[in-house]
């Protein structure tokens, strides 16, 4: 075990049922993070060594009150098992994804579902049976559920089925005493005022997949003008739609242009997701992927600062997870495919996809009855943060939680190692920025500027989330 004085490398201190991590961020500045205590700070110089010794109980006679307070906060650990809602069976699930069809009217260059295209469409009996099971007061104690109509294919190509499903879910939620939040994820090419009005009346949040810049949209997805018209239509109907843009080598260094375009053209859009593409065909080598992630990391923090100044939010999956304690990269879902299969994630929805057999754990029959392979469900859910040796002492483990199944299934070990490095860099930069922003909010001063003029310094302790 190395300490700050022995070598300038990251290290950790095991404390009971949690760890405290020292992460070297820049020059002589360290991020000190205790995820299970929801506590973090920045430290420099001998303050790092003193805090290290104090946490190890090596010597606590001559430390400052500030260091003693910090050590106490970092040590106040709540075990992960007490903070994570345990999902042991489908009856515990609170998220339902519904794929109405495998058909799509676009041919996106990076589509994860392109290999599963077919004429399959979801029947009403299977959909209503899944909704009856999911929205059932006798199934679980929580009264909060989420439902997403999503692709696979393009859900709006089955508008009448989607409409009927939304109405039925709302009616059943009222009868069973649930709050149900419904999201519609669409490519934005099929929309009119009547549809937008219906979605507004039923409080459905539209999420539009859109690459924003005309040349990029036309090259990777197409139908730029149709999507622009859809956003106008939704905003005219009183929506605040969110936008989900896939970041590829085509636009990774143009995220500032993308954000500026949205700020100017659609000021009503306050939430965007800029998610890095997952596609082994795009990156010929692990080094190509590393170069892409370096550009993404540099640009995402710049564009998020732009968004904050405009009162908007730009997120990606990993950054959105920071502050929570997770044991799986993505929460288990009840995902209903057009064929009636039940899978753990909407990214795997067709027997034509190579990961399908690994991820399917049940089915809905033509009468709407749901059946589950409980052994398979348990096997899938056990693939989590505890499954990977590389996660054991990683400071980002509770936010990454073993990673998303999609890249885990698609990338080889070399690319997954690059993904781990990328995740750690994102987490370290985000948490360092959070300490800076909170210190400026509370004290009116830039903590890193203070560090640049002081040999030994420690910031106050701040919550992670």
C-alpha cells in the first residue's frame, strides 16, 4: 500500500465496509473521496500525508481541527447494502421499457438495434398483460414507477398502440394507487399537433434522438428538417422535450456548436444528453477509442459549463450517476420486446442479436400471461460491481457499477480497459469541479487558486451528490 509521501499515485484506505480514495488530479492536488460516506474534499501538500496518517490511525496528535473534522466525515460510512434497493426478482422492478416494433424509418450509422430489424410488432394482449403485471398494488410496496416507450424500431410507427398503452397505464395507475412517469423516446420524424397534444395531456415526456448539427444529422441519421419541425411542434404544445445526441468522431469536437445551436434555436429545451457512441466498428483499435474518449472528456466539461450558464443541463450516463450508490451500471428493467420476450435491457431485443440469449429472462404469451425464468433473472442481475476484480478498489466503482451491459457485450478486453480509464477520468474531473463550484458558492473564492499560492491546504468536506 503506497501513501502520498511514498509515490504520487492513486491509493485507497480500507475503512470497515468502505474505502477512502486519494486520487491525484493535477499538480500536487488530490481528490479525497469516500463514496459510502457521501463525502469528498481537495487536499494539497503535507495535508494529504496528515490526512492519510489520521485515517490509518498512525498519528493523530498534531493534526488541525479541520483535518480531524474531515477524517471524521470521511469515516462516517453507510454500508452499500444499506443504501441500494435490492432487486432479487421481477416483482421488485420499477422500470418498464416497451418496444412496440422492430421496424424503423431511419438507418442510423451507429444503431445498436440494426441487427434486430424485422416486421415484428407488439400485440395489445401482450402489452396490456405486461402493464397489468407491472402496475399492480399487490406486486411491490413502492408506489412510484417509470415506463418508457422506446426503440428497437421507431415507436411512433405504432402510434395507435402507443396511445392505447399510455391511456391504459394512466387508468390502471389511478386504480392501483401508483404514480407513473412515462417517457417516449423517438427519432422525431413522426409527429403532429394532435399527437403532441395527447402526450401533453397525459404528461408524457418526449425525448428526441437528434444529432443537432444539420450536416452530422444528415450523414448519421437523416431527416433533419422533420426533427426540427417535431421539436417546434412539441414546444408549441407546451412540452419541454429533452434531446439525446449520440457523440461520434463526427461531432466529438463540435459539442459546443451543438449546444449553442440548441440554446439559440430551442431555448425551451433545458435538458440534453450527449452520450458517447458504443460501436466496435467505428474504432479500429483500442488506441482509436482512447483518442476519442480524450476528446470527449475535454469537450463535455466545457459544454456543460456553457449549459449551466444558460440554465440548462447536459449529462451523460456516467456523470448522471455520480452521487448515487449503484451495484449495477444500469438498473434491471422489465423490457417487453415486439415478439413478447422479456429482457433486462432495451438494447437487446431480438433473437437476431448475439447477446439476446444472455439477456432474455421471460416472455409474455398471446393471452397476456407473463412467465419468468427465475434462475436466469438471478444470473443476469448477479453481473454487477461485485463480479469484476478490476472494480474492487476502483474509486469510481459505485458510480460505474461494473459498467453498462451494452459495451460490456460489444467491446473486447482492450477496449473495456480504455473505457474504465475514461470513466475514472470523467469521475475525477467532475468531482473536482463540484468541490470548486461548491466552495465558490459558499466562500466566494476559487479553491484551486488558493491551492496554487499555499503549500499545504485542505478544502472543507462536501457531499458527493
